[in-house]
C-alpha cells in the first residue's frame, strides 16, 4: 500500500531550565493510505509530542529537531518554513484535540470556526463555505445544523463540541487526520458515540488516521495497526492482532496485563511497577529494563534494535535475539497468544480462533 | 434585555440616593460653613443669612428639603458665586472636563491595547521590555508629576503646545489629555499583555494554528477578543480614576473644568455646589459602569445579558 507519511529516525528535544529533555529519541514509522495507526503508551511516552511535531505545533522557542525526517508528499516537514507549514495544516494534515471543552474559541460562533479552514484553504465564496460547513455538521451528526451555526461553543455539550472539532478537522478533506486522545475527556457513553462516528467517517472519506490514546480498548476498536511507545521510542509496532495476541515486548505485556478483563477472576488489577524514566537523563540500553522483570544484562547496556517478528510486526527487545534465553510471558499474555496462529503457544485443537 | 435594564436603572437610582445621603452628612461634618468665613458679619447678620439659606434648621430637616429639591433636579444656588444656579455652573464647566476625560480614556485604552499587544506578540524582546518600561512609568509616576514634566519640557522648553489654560482650542487639551491618559494606558497595557500571553497558550489557539491560521490571524481574529474581556472589567475603575485624576490635572493646567470648580467648592464649603458636583460625577460613573456591563455582553457571548438564552 502507498505510504503517505514517513517518520524517519526522528529525534526532538525540549530546552528547559533543568536542561535538555529528550522527548523523542529516534522514532520510525510510516502511515499508509486509508489506514488507522494507533499510537499507545502511558503519559510522557512521547506520543502526543510526536504528532505535534508532525503538525509543527510545538513552541519553536523551546523545542528543537535534533535529527531525522518527517516525509509527506516528498517534502520534509521539519525543514519547511512557517508559511509553507500553514498551507499544509488544516488542509492536508489536520488534528482533533483531547479536550473539546477548551479547544473551541468561546467568543466565535461555531459556524465561523468551521468555515475558517474552508475559506483559508479553498478558493470558495463565503456562501459556498457556509453550505459546506452545514454539510460538515450534518456529516458529524449534528441536528439542526443551520440554526446551530450561529451559536457559540458554550451552548453545546462536550460530545457535541467534539463533533464540531471533528467537523473542523474534516473541513478540507485532509489526507491525514491526527486524533490526539479524542475521547479521553468524554464520558463513556459519549466516548462510544464519538468512536462510532470516527469509524463511520473513515468509511465515507478516504483519510489516513493517526489515533493517539492510552486506552487499549479504544485501540482494539478503531485501529488497523498499533505502535507502542515508551519513553520517546516506539518499542513495538504491528497489526492490531499481532499486538494484542502475539505481543513480544515486555512493556506491551505489561500494558495488556494491566487491562481489565471480564474473563479473568483476579481480584487485583495488574500494574506495571515503577515509573517511566526521566528523559532529562534517559537510561542507557532498553529504557524499560529498570521496570521489567525480564531484563537481562545487555538491556542495561545497549539499546535493542528492531527485531522482525513478521513482515508487519517488529519489536525492540533483546528477548527476540537468537542468543536470548526463552522466557515465559505473564499468564494472561499466554492466554492471548494461544489464540494467535503464528505464536508459539497457539493451540488450535483446544478451541483457538482459526482464521 | 428590557427587564435587565429596568432592574439596573432601579439599582442605579438606589445607589444615587445612598451617595447623596452619605455625601450630605459627610459634608455637614466638615468644620466651617459657607458664611462663617466672612469675618465682617455680625452675629445678627450671620443668623439672618443662615435663616435665608435654611442653614439654621435642624440637620434632618435640611436633609429633607435638600432631597426633595434634588428629585426635582434643583441643586440650589451657589454660595460662592453670587446667585449662580448650580446646575448651570456645572453644565458650563462640564465641557472641557468631558473632552479631557473622553480623550484620555480613548488614548489610554487604545494606546494601552497597542502597547500590550506588541509586548505579548514580541514577548521577551526589546519591544516587550520597552512597553513594560512605559507601563511601569505610567503606573508609578503620579499624573500631577507627569503633568508638570510635560508642561516644562513641551510647553515651556519646546514651546510646541500651550502650557495651560483653555484658550487655544483643541491644542490646549493635548498635554492634559496625555497626562491624564498615562495611568489608564499603563494599566490596560499590562492587562492586555498578561491576557494575550495567557490566551495564546490556550487549546483553542492551538486548534486555530492547526487550521493553518497565520500568526496575525491568530492574534487578531482569535486571541484579541478573548484578551479584551478582563480589560473591560477594569474599564469602570479606570474611568473612575480619570474623573478623580482630572481634579488634579485641571488644577495644574488651570483648565476651567468641573474638577477645578469642585476643588474650589470644597475649599469654600460651597454646600450646594459640592452636592451638585458629587451627584454629577456619580451619575457619570454609574453610567460608565452600566455601559461597561453592556459591552461585556457584546464581547463575551457567555455573558449575554438577556437572562434566559432560549
């Protein structure tokens, strides 16, 4: 499939009073046309920063690209001027933000806010833009769009506002839509509605989506592929099935084990011990080693490269090195692997899910 | 809206009533009286004059008479200017003060907004420090010091503009306006700077950037209106400051304004003129505050004053 975005060896730092924070430390991934890539990881893992870097929305004064490229349409986004970037933002790449309560301008009617990118990037008259905005509101399921165009954000509920934010993001039929935890600030029933809407929209319009979340339930629901980030790096990337049913990195194991499950009768929910490393002084080797019970000597000394699991599945852990001893993943992970045809624990005779 | 305005008007009347009452009794507590300062009068003559003006009656009665007349918009005659009607005195003197006040308010807020915007958009550069410096001067130097400096450097040394008085038409108003505007200018510059910086960090500004808006569009289309809201809040007190500030500035520039007359009236215990001027200032201030509240609703749709938003 055609690649629409390529992030190559991206390194980015923030300059703070305390020193240089290495927020992104060599991120590689690509986005294919029409797919949804989920980036998961805990707070501070660099998932939001990565996408803000793609949009170039980080403060110029305190952030710095140290290395790498972001290739879009043959252009390296890290090298573009502000003016050139303004032509891409909102038109080719657009973004949905986390908190709909604060992401709309309180003193501007929502009609104006939706029409703004249309008038900016498309050569249309105001009346035409108005029609397009009304159509967008219909598209995101807003009742009585004509009347609501004249209203202000405070006259809408949280879920409705997120629909408006989505309408703004879709205004110019972007090639890439970045959704930065779009459901985190919403309550559960609204979350489900917004997710349904996004899935529905993806069928209607041919847009690639980068979906950032820390909610694995959401990932399973929307994504085609998943990238797991930890302390400024991608530690594992693969299709949804590969990540959920044949995970290889101990961090992914930890994440999946800490997901509440209805099948398991355990009383206590698993939590990954310890805290993420301080990126002012990132650790040598595998950043997760200090929290991992599977860590080996080499994890403390050398950064693991990506090992290939399948054509679509890569993981950065020394456990996949041919010389590494075989370890037994946590029980819940083995349960998952039993259902995955290519994994070492696959049990087809025992009621495993066959393709 | 009509209901809201009616309610506000009733409150305004109540406020004016309270101000009138307080001022009346406070004024009576001041030592001296308008006629006591004439040493030539004998006791009999004094008593006769007091009786003529009703000053011999007990205080509550005087108060009653005063309030009754005030309701009919009759503020009596001045003790100081023989037989002159207070209402006429105020109206004749209000022109220069009004011009100064309005000009200073416009110069102060617009100048302050420009200065604050520059400081916020060029944060931590020479522009920002320069505007901060001006603001600090504006806040810390009292208007009368600033007025004297202006008189000396521009009026006397430079000779570009009249040093004082009200005889060269609009030209005479320039220096006093600047002197008067410095305070509000400094205050609004600081307010706008702080607010703009805060607003520029909000999520909706990031969203505007993500739409592809340019720096100027973000500053003026998105941020400015939101940054204006707190400034409107202080507009009322700023306008009040202009009224009191003009008392001093008019004295220094020898402008025949209402402030100058007010100071004279207090010095000579001209009861009716003090009361009249106080009420005039109060009405003015209450109106300004009312206008500010209406402006609020225009700038911020969340505070539309219609009551229900259906």
